[in-house]
C-alpha cells in the first residue's frame, strides 16, 4: 500500500469502508507514520522506529456489523499499544541502549546506570539541549533562586584573595558552571566592591553541556565580563579557588543493602520489559568494605548505603590542578555521624522529575535527575590524603550569615530603586537559602592547598 493511499484513507476515517487507521508517534509526540486499511486496500505491517515503537494510536471504524469478538480484540489492542507510559516519559533511545548493555553483559552496577542516564554523550540528562533552570527545571539551586547568592559568595572570594596575599593572577575554577547563574553576580559584585581583584581575576568554567557553555559565555559577555573568562581548559598551576556548588551530588553512586546472607550490591537488571533492582553478591576485596570500616558502618538486614567511587579521582584531579588556593564545596549531605542516622538507613538516592522528588529511580530515564547525599566526612578524608587541609565544615545557613547575607538584604530594603515586589522576592529566596528545612542545611566544606 503506497503512502498516498494511507493519507487518503486516513483522511476519510469516518467512512464505512475504513477498517482501521494507525498513527505511529515518536517521543516528541510527532506522527512518524500513518498506516491505514480499507476493504479495497488490505495491509499488514510491522514497524520499528529507531528500535522502539514509542506510541501507537489506532482508530478503527466499528459499525453494526462488527461482532463482540472484534470489539473486544480492538479494546485489547488499544490497551496494549498505550499502556506503557514509561517509554513515553523516558528517552527511548537511551532506554534501549541501557537495556541492550544489560541483555549483553548481565545486570549492571547502579553507578553505571546513573552514569548512562545522566552523562551519556548524546542522551544523558546533563548533556541534552533542553534549556531550563535548575538542571532541566526539576528543582532550583541557590544561584537560580536569586543573584544575591552569587553576590554574597563574592565576599568569600575576597577573603581567599586576602589569605593568598593578593596574587598577580587569581583564578576561579568552577565545576558545574551551568549557564553562569552563580558567577555573573559574583563577578558583578567584585567589579563594584573589589575592582583590583576583579582586574586580576580569570574565570575558568568546567561545564560538560555544550549548550550550557554557550549560554554561559553569552551571559557573561552581556554582563561585560568576557575579558575575565578563560576560553581554554586549565589543567594545572591554579592559584586562587575552586567552586563546586551542588556538583558532587550527581556523581554516580553504587548502592548496597545488607541481607541475611551478607552485603549485597543493588544492581540494575531487565525483566518484564523494564528495569528492575537485582541484588548481587559483593566480593571480599571490594573497596566498599574499607569505606564502611572508615566510617564505622554496620548496617542491619534491610538497611542500605551508597558509596561514590568517583570522589577519589575528582579529589586527585583537584590536587593536580590547584597549586595554591582553596576549594569551596557546597552540597546537600552530612558528616558521617549525621548521614547514617536512623531515618536515612535505607539510602538517600532520589530522583528529581517534573519539579518533584521521587523514589522511582527507573522512571523518566534521561529526563530525570538522580542524586545521592554526600558523605562530607569521606570527602574530607580523601582530600586530606591528597594533601589538602580542611579549613572549615559548616552549614550553608551559617556560612552565608558569616558572609553578611542579612546585611545585604537590609541594604536592599533601604534601596529606593527596588520595588516592594522585588524585595519580597529577594527575601523569600534568602529565607529558602538559610532555612534549616530547605537549603540552609546544606553543608559547606572549605579545603586549602599549599
């Protein structure tokens, strides 16, 4: 049957001659193919679009001559083609890629699943083009809540500069720079309040997403900061500071659960046409046992923990890049003695999807953020083993208070150029940043090298 006939029949689906019309949609909701059959043009077709038929909608003419059996068959067909919304809410190409790896090699570790879901070079959550605040719009980070966050952090950069005795060139290396929501107000504040430091500063962003990098450079250029930006990567000799705001929580994490048979790793398998948790035995030499010993972890049957194997490599990378200076890490997590309290005994891995937090880690593959709380005791231990000195570990609320966030808010209140609505928006953002029930409980870790 040629496409012209399909279009003709599709356009006449109210005709009694039409048997059925089928529209095949891709994951963007666009019709990719229309097939149709009438009594004069019977057709049978099997279609695969990029490995996965994402959605099939079938309209069938039912008249008085259609028997009960045919009606029942039609209803079953409709249910089968539209029942699995998991494919529709996910990136189907990424689902197929992960599925094929599992079917080829067996269950994969959760950190491998997380790596593919977040960082696959074509389909990962953090590399896709879709622009939105807060890691594809699923939540807001402090810099996106209001520019006052970046402006307040500028004061800490001034402190770092003073402690380094005002080097001729001060480098700010930012991991997970995004579109520049943190650095632009930071640079604007330095230009106004510390012009000498501003002139000596060079900014080096580390951002995986090419679309966010382009937005970053455009954002800084529009703010008049383009001369401060390093366009090439800096691999060593940094004198200045590193900023990593809500960066480490998205590092791939391994998951473990204690059972009556000992520690098991929670891996990812494929069954009944979707992903599932699969428990696998842990080898005696696995580094997770050293991690547990370091932090005095003795989980009981049913309790779970996470372990980030990539943190050590990142700390080593910092040690190679930073010659003299500081590392400022802001993220959600706790020291070990707080992290492993009773209400977090079953793990901390969460999904952030469509502005909500979820425990359904296998939904929205490639379109859902995945995170795990940071064990700041482990980050500090790894840093010290690489030659860093732990300068401070505090809460975000305390940290911002020391930097004068309250005074900045008071100054805005007295600023006649700020409308009442603008001030209320700033105040609401500040409350969220320091609220112990929200961002205020985030931890701030400061490391020093040299």
